């Protein structure tokens, strides 16, 4: 498997007038192309900090982060897409204008690009709503639109920071299922951070468990299911409960 992302002894502290807050120490892991990695850990352990480092919003204080063997944001190192809890769709733009925003800004809005994006809207049930405004969509449809907007930029790596946590429980299950299925179908590589263990087990191929702040890796657990199972169907298997319990125990023992 091809190495896409590599973190070597990554550490980060926030510096404020109150002093130094170490958020992450000695983080080492590799993400291979096509993998779906979930990062779990207690609130405040540094999960969002980790994604900010991966997205290049923050620079590591220690260690290094490599994308295809090159330092992040070295020209040509590849692009990264970011999906957050809030979908950040623009209310004054239609769904179609929202999903084309990235290519428009990058001046890459070719007829072929428009067609590819229209195909994604069709495949994922949003084409009928292309002229609607985001406020006319359900929470789940908005998250799908936000994902298609991110995918329109053809990112090498997708970063997801608790993208379902603003949704009610029922919607969260179906949206998680949709998003997981789309990412797999489009052969994308993803890193999801979440405090929801069942979400991690339903979506990931590996789960990275972080300790309390300053977050460091406690354990990396491979998660394997029948490859035909969607995130929702994984939840009904006996292995699901075993993985959940194992992570739960790991997080509560230490
Ligand atoms: P998580 O996403 O796991 O809840 P965060 O990465 O947001 O955790 O935060 C990790 C730690 O860093 C927390 O203790 C938080 O209070 C602190 N922190 C986060 N952002 C800042 C900031 N901008 N300035 C100072 N401290 C921060
Ligand atoms: Mg967070």
C-alpha cells in the first residue's frame, strides 16, 4: 500500500498569556492510500488540534508531517479537503453554486468538472435539489452537499472533524452511513476525529486512541468487517460490540 500521510514525533502546544498548554506530544502514525482512519479520545485531548495540523492551519512545534513524502504544502504535495461539524454552505447560493465553489475559486470550472459534479449530485440524490437554497434541505442533505463540494476539489485526503455531531441521533446514523459509503465509493482517504466510539468503529479501518491531554497515542486498533457492509450494517454485527468494548476499556482503564 502506498503511504499517503506520515506523522513523525509531532507535538504542539498553545501559548497564551496564561502560559503554555501542551495539546499533543509525540504523535506517530501513517495513513495509507484508501484508508479510513478514525481518531478517538476524550474531549480536550487535542483531536481538533491534530486536524488543524494535518490541514496546515497550524504548524507542528515538534516533528514533521509528510504528504506523499513531502512536507505539507510543499508545492505539488497534494490537496486536502476539510469537513467540519457545521457545513458552512452559503445560504445565498443555490446547491449547485455551492458545490461548484471550490473549482470556481481555483479557476478550474471546466465543462468536464461541471459534468463530474452533476454526476455526483445525481448519484447521491441531490440533483433534483440543485436549484434549491441550503435552507430548503434537511440536515443530512446539507452534509451530503458539503461533502460533494469538498470532493469537487479532488482532494487527496479528506479531514473530518466531528462532522455529524450537530445532527440528532437518528439523522446522524443515516448521514454517517451516506458519508462513509460516498467516501468509499469515490476511493478517498479519510481521517475522522470524533469522541463517538460507535461512529469510529462503524466507519474506520483503523482506530487511533488518544490519551487525555496532552494527547499521545495510546493504541492503534485495526478494525475489520466484511467489506460489503455499510457503516450502518456494521453496527448490527457481533464484532461491532467487541471493538466498541475494547476501545471503551482501553480509554477507561488508563
Ligand atoms: P478536542 O478537539 O480533542 O476536544 P482540542 O484540540 O480542541 O481538543 O484542544 C486541545 C487542548 O488545547 C484543550 O485543552 C484546549 O483547551 C486547548 N486549546 C485549543 N485551542 C486553543 C487555543 N486557541 N488557545 C489555547 N488553548 C487551546
Ligand atoms: Mg474538537
